[in-house]
């Protein structure tokens, strides 16, 4: 292995061994030789599609791929309610929930609920422009809680409690 009587140092012997195993093309397997014959430009750094992306682009792509766009847009809408309707209206109304494309908003008084009902189309338009992924189709403005015999969002019309108060 050497040209004289002196033994090779260990690191030189390891290098020559790796070179003989991995560096010589004739000692590679057929698959390794085929993989070495790549098309030019098939996998080069900074080639097409290899540019780095910003963190915002990567997160947006991930949320779209995982189907998180709608829940994230809905939570962003709920947290930025004052920006959507304005500070004065936001002081007297609070978004409560989003169910099946309907946003429920609790108002301080029936007067504020009526005022927001009048502005409903403007508010829905503003939401659709700012948060299109939220999927808001309608808004329901509720006044302050009053005693009711209705249980749940739907009820059957009838005579009511009548004279059940003893």
C-alpha cells in the first residue's frame, strides 16, 4: 500500500479505503451508478422550486392544507370585533359564537340590538371582505337575557304556561 517500508498513518489508510470503496465508480453497484447519472439540473441548489419561502407563506400553506383556514378566520373575527364594527358599537355588543355560518352577537340593550340589526348588511359585507374564510352568512343580534319559557333555539308555538302560577 505504500511506496516504502514506512506504515501508513491511520487517517491516510481510512481515506484510501473510503476512496477505493466509494470513490471508484467501477466498485459501485449498478443502482449507485444509475443514480449518479442524473439529468442536468434535476436537483441543483437554487433551481426551480427550490427558493426559500417566508415563514408566513409556509404557515398559510400549512393551514390551507390542514383545513384550518376557516376556524382560524373565525377566531380572528371574534377577537377583532372592535375593528370590524367600530369601537363604539363594540362597547355595547359582544360576539358570542359562530354556528353553521351564523354569527351570534349579544347586545347590552334591545336598543343596541335594533341599531345593529339596521346595520346588518354593512357588517356582513365588512366581515366578508376582511375574513372571507370565516364563512359568515348571517348575523343574529340578541338583546339582554329576559325570562323565557323557551328552551333552546327552536320552540313549538302553543298556548304557553297560562295560569300555572298558583
